[in-house]
């Protein structure tokens, strides 16, 4: 592939990103008064002709012919860090475009030299690094990684600094790294918030529609009761009566009601830490892929499948483009290498849904109570089922969980998740 085509491919991706955010009202600019363009020219008095831009977003006040705010986006698909010279050249272009509130953003596939940071800050230019997402564990829409509170900005600051400044920085979770005037973000929406924070107050009410300093999380909170009800509804739809929840019936249900294909594969690859990928979800293709080789244990395969179904049922397609679930996620429930609240929330919701789906609450509680009474257990103030490293408590714990594993055909890990979420297990191991 020649360099021009490579550059255009990257520019296509950048254009798609900002177009999607603008159309879906996630870019802080009012989509009713804003339009995005490619290769549009803007007149330069110094040159006596138009400067052709990679991407531009024009925002017009009602009944005004000329734009009230203009965002110019320059794309750099480099195999080396972006030098300060490129930022200086871009700033020269911006200065030649007539009009108020002309803002600039450089989007690169690589990192930036230290001088580029300093110059961009002095000239009010935004810097973005957009990672290749081919091997991402989670590919989220740009606003989903939004980190919109001041506290969250501080949490992500070091990650963004490293992502923007270190050429060798490896990322498998978040594709968008942005900087403007010593402020850092994983969100395209918030970057525009930073850039247009000091625009003329007279145009804010019409051109800008997202409130600044929002403290809400992008991914909404779902109560355990809501998730439980969604799983219960599926049990009704597939005619569940007792014992193991049928995987075949679940497969038929998601195909009929959601047009989702389940595909089985011998190998789905590995994540960035070398763990085998158990399952993948792709919203654009509307398919779930399960690795039969790694999921040689039927119980683990069932949970992986239920986890991916959870992303669909809980409408995570609003935030995710694709996701994969690896061995490390299965073995270490809710343990993630990054402190991104929205990602944790999405994965926790999918895990909780999976446990609800495979272990229907009423039936699970019924069988648990039978086993608890059979063991003649008493709640002595430590919890319904208490386990530590004492052999007598371990023996009881394994007898109960082994029987529940057999009844519902799930792993002990899933039984533990369900017991803890129902506040039936006090695990002090």
C-alpha cells in the first residue's frame, strides 16, 4: 500500500470518528448548526488562494452566512513521533484562515515530541493520538471513555501523557488520547469542551449543547434488580423450568429476537498479556464468537456465552463497538489493569447478567436452602455460608458448591459470583 493510500485510510478513520460523535450529539457542538467537511478550502489573504484542510467542522449561528466557530483537524499518519515543526506549520495555516473562533486539532497515529506539546499549548492547539484498534480488548465509542469529572481527569492524566509522548506505548483498551492546554482526556467530546471553554459567551447557548463539567458517568448505573429482571424475562421466553439453563435455547432466542449469530472457532487469538481469548462480540457484524479450544470446559464456555449475551441485552452497543473476554477476565472477576469506571461498569454488568442468566434466582435459592439445611448449618453472625482456610469450613463450602455446579452445569467461579452478589457467601480466604 502506498503512503498516500495509508494516509487517506487514517484520515477516513478520523473523519468517521468525529462525524459519529457530531451526529450523535456527543461533540459539545450543536449538530443542528454544525457540519463536517473533508478537503474543504478556506481563503488565505497571504496566499491569495484557498488552504485545503483535511477535515473541518463549521458551526453557524442561525441566520448567519459565515461560520461562528470553525474547527480544523489535521491528520498525521506517521511511523515516527510528530515533530514541533509540523505543529508550527499547522498553526501558520490556522492564522491565515479568516474568521473568529478558529480552533485547531492535530490527530496522529504516533506520539508527539516534547517541543510539540509546548508549542501546541502556547498556540491553543489540541493534540490527539488515535491508536490502531485491531487488537483492542474493548473498542468503545469515543464518548464512552469520557472520564467527564475533574477527579476522573486526574486519574487518567498519566495514561494520556504516556500515550501521547511515548512512541512505544502499548494500549489495548482505549483508542483516543487527547491534550489541550495542560488538560488530558480519553474523550473527543471533552476535548471539544476544553477547546471551546473560552469562546464568546454570546454564541454558547446556540452552538454548544452539552453542559460543561458534567459529573455523570457515560455508562448508566443499572440496579441488580433491573439486571435480574432482564435475565428472568429470557427464562420466561425460552420456557425455563428447572436445573441447567439450555445453551441451545439461548442460542435460538438471540438469533430469533436479536438476529445475533453464534460462531464457534478453534482460535480467537490472545490479549496483550498473553491470555487466550475466550469469546468476542462484534456489534457491527452482529455476532458472538466463542473459542471452543480454550473453552474445552463446557462450564466456562457457557459463562463466556452468557457474558457476551449480556452485552447485547443490556444495550452496551451504545458504548461498545466490539469486545473480547479473555482467560484473565474469567479467572479474576472484575479485576482490570486500568482504572476506567465506565469499562468496569460495562464488564461488571455483563458478568452479573451472566450469573443471573445461568443461575435463575428462585431456583438457585431453593437448591441452596435445601443443601444448607442438609448440612445442618447455622448463621453464627459470620454470614449464611462462611468459608476461611479451616478445613471444616472448606469441606462444607466445596460440598455445597460442587452440588450446585452439578445442578446448573456452571463452574465454581460462577457459583461464587452468584453467592456473593446475593450476600450468601462470606469468603475470608
